[in-house]
């Protein structure tokens, strides 16, 4: 039988289970990555597991999110991470080296390997024939300890690309077109596998753009074959010896089929405030622009900076627009400065920021109130830029630059210039010397825990009778940015759960923390479809749990967040009937008796409305192992109990 690439990758790493969509499987993980905003938890969790050294082929820790050192907090975190890398045998990428996903690809990506990362955009490495997935930090810590990673076996959607992109249309427009078709939850429990003649002209970094934002559709992963484009990429990194050809068998089977004729695509844009609100650029053209943002893990390639540089060469940006350049990595910055593109950008009036994730996650660069920001980043959830009621649009570097030149949203095809030509260089600046390699012989290292590093909170086992109010009722597609926001004020608290919990649900209800504290007991949170979409930050589970949330009841849930809830002892429940979601109101008190028995016995859980007005039947889709985790009060307790 002709086997698709996703199945080949899964089969070669299968620890338990069968390749049957919907069934639980466990996968052996070859490589892990962490970034600093989630990495401090990963290291604390790894410490709690009591394992002396990582057991993976490669584990790497990047510092790319918490870069602004407004006080000691982020700096404390950096030192802690460096010491943890020394202690546990992990590569350390210091601040200034750049965004984890492209740097990992450049330094460590190998076709055919599995990669698990404590960042939802880890899936970007699917661009080079890897099975790469995002997960909560605890899952990554366990993978570092050599434990397999469990997921629900996804369906595989074969996306055939035909034709070639027209001028002014680039990889970002392909993934925006996918988002237009699938929206933010059409990819749940799916792997998107791209194939076909249209791949020929897409470089490994173009594919990274597409694989990265597969996460925005809720997909488990996206995969591309390891072909000549990947060989060239590895050659550019002086690692051609790591190339392994890897692709689907001819005529491979897929669970679902999708086709995109690239020649028919046009510049696309995602409107505020969801990556799924995609329209052609010309539909929103003419709106005044305040900021155009180039960079992030969603458009990290050299061409994503050089094309804008060529577009602005010899011109001046519109006077009212800030063109913010966020270099991906030290490598890219070096290449931009040697090939002259950096000067073109600066001379046109662009603004240079340090290498890293920066404004993508609200770490600076917040737009002015009521003004439009055009960004090449992967997400535009409400308020994520740091400005309340922001108006962030997601688009290609071409659209962002054309709009910065014209001062208004502009379809780049309208520019009075030829589409700049671009050829990948044979070699790029070498990144690896700036990474700190793990020592061959482990040395005794003390973890450097400055005052910003607080111990992990301990949670009790699940109570068998839960009585509490619905403390919050939320709508559809609530992202983790709304459950536990990021940004310059909150991100530095990632290593301090008591402090960060003050911000739980603050984007939805500014009084949530006070109300939870006043209650000082168990409570429920209710959500609509796709609850917890977006990031992998486990703080969006830990902080609510710390405040007494013991169950979330939603219509459906995003993969990573659902698992994070389980990992920290919050029961993920699902409405059986939409009407029940519609009729339940905030403050309604629920009572669940014999919860553990109910979870073990069947998929149905009965809750009683405490005012005597009846019963609410909900369901769960946890495996027996997941039920055991949640009953233990989370994965750390469960692992400890086993030891
Ligand atoms: C994001 O893009 O939302 C982040 C910040 O990279 C997160 C991780 C985090 O919250 O630290 C992600 O994508 O997982």
C-alpha cells in the first residue's frame, strides 16, 4: 500500500497504539525545544522529575520571548535557564540568537525525526520532513526524560499544490488561504500533508511559513517532504550531511483531500481579531495604517526581509507609518547587513528591533489606540499586541511593506514597481558557534534561582464531590491569550504562579481574580467551541487551577490546552447539547457527586444544578490514563505517586 509521509513518520516513532484515526497513540520523541516564556516551567518540572540528564537525542532551550529587561525578572529567568541547560545536558541559545523555531531548524532540524516543543509553533519544523508538535511544558519535560508523547491519532489531509505563485503572492498567502477554508478549528486532530508539483518553487523557509501557521487551524502538525529544497536549506547551514530524502509513496492515500492551484492565489489578509477572518487584501484596501511589522516565527526567512528591503530601496516610508523590522536570528541579521538589505530598510525610515519574538507576543511595539497594525506574525487574538481593542491584521511581508509605503492597506500588486527578484544564497552565516553546547561530561551545577523563580504550586488530588459556581461563562474560540494574557507586564511573571494568577481571564473579566479569591473554593469555567485555542502556555491551566477552577465545560477544546488542563488536574468536560451551553448562566451553582467513579465508569458525567432546577449531562473524551492523571490532581502528582 502507498503510505503517506505523516504515517511514515508516525510509524517509525510509534511506542504504543495503532495508526487508526481517533485512537490514542504514543510517540517516541527524538528532539525537544523550549523557549524562555514556557521554559522556566519546563526546567522546574524536569527538576521535579529528579532525572539527572536529558535522554533525548537533542534538547535545546532558546531565549527569544522575554527579552526586555525592565527589571531583574527576565534576567533572572535567563540565568536560571542557562544553569539548567548546563546541569541537564541541554543546548542553550542565549538572548540575541533569535526565534526558537527557525534557529532550531537551522541548527538541529533533521528530516525524519520527531520534535516536541513547549511552544505551539514548534510545528514549523514540519517544513523539513519532521514530525514536529507543540505541547505543554510538562509534556516536554517528560519527553526530555525519555517518556513517549501521547496524542490522538490524527486524520491526514493531503493538500496537493499545483501551479506556481504569481508575482506579489507568497507563502503567507497560501496559509492564509488555508485559514480562509478551514478557519481556526478546521484542523483539530488533523495533520496537513503538502505535496504536488507546486512545492517545487517553495523553499524550506516558505514551507516553514505554512507549517508554522498550521497551528492557527488547530492542526496537530503539518508535514512537507524532505526534497531538494530541504537539501539546499541544510547546505546553506553547512549541514548537508544531515539531509535524508523523505517523502510519501507515489499515489499515497489520505483521509481527506484538498487542492490549491497556486497560480490562482492573490494577496490575502486576516482581519482583527482572528487568524481565521481571512479576506483578499483588496477588500480592505485603503484603511490608514499606523504600523507594519516584519518578522516573527511566521515569516522568518531571509527573503521575508530582503523583498521588503528591495521594495523600499530608494523610497521613503509613508510619514505616519512605523515599519518595524524584527530580525529572526543573529544569522539573519548578519546576512541582512552583509547583503546591504539592512541599509535599504534603515534609509527608508524603518525601525530596527532586536532579534526575537518581540511584539508578536506583546513584548513591546504595542500599537497606538484605535490604529491599524499590519503584521507578518501568526496571531492577532484580541489585545495580544498589548493595546486593548487593537486592530491587528495578518499578512505577507509584501502586503505589510506596500502598505507602509502607501500609508494605507495596499494590495502589493498595485505598486508601481516590478516584483523584486530573489535567489537563495548558497550559504548563510553560521549560527551554531553562538549556541552553548551541552558538556560531554556532566559537571555539578547548582540551579541559579533568583528571586523571580518561585516553586511550582502543589495541587491536591481531585475531590470526589465538587460544588461550586460557574465563575465565568465565555464564548467561542477563547484563546489562551484571553485565559492568561502575555505582554510586557505579565510575561516576566511566568516563573511565579501566585503572581501571574492575578491576570487569569483578565481580558474577559477584570474582576475574575478578585471573585475567585473571594470564593476561595471550587468553581467551574464554561466555554464555547474551540476553547483554549492558540498557545501552549500551561500557565493558562495552572493559574486557573491555582484559583480553584476544577472543571472546564466547553463545546469543544483545542488539543494542547485540553491536555494542559488534564496535566494540572482540571477536568475537561464537553457539553452534549448546544442548548445546555446556551442556557447555562454565570454564577449558577453546580454539584458533581462521585466524580472519579463517573469519569472511570463512562464518558457521561452528571452534574446537578444546586438550585434544584434539574440535571446537566455532560461528557468527557479522556483516555483511562488521562482520567487517572486528572484524578491524581495532575501529572506531577501521578508521576510522583508511581515513583
Ligand atoms: C505564542 O505565540 O502565543 C507563544 C508566546 O509563542 C506561545 C508560547 C507562550 O505562551 O509562551 C505559543 O505559541 O505556544
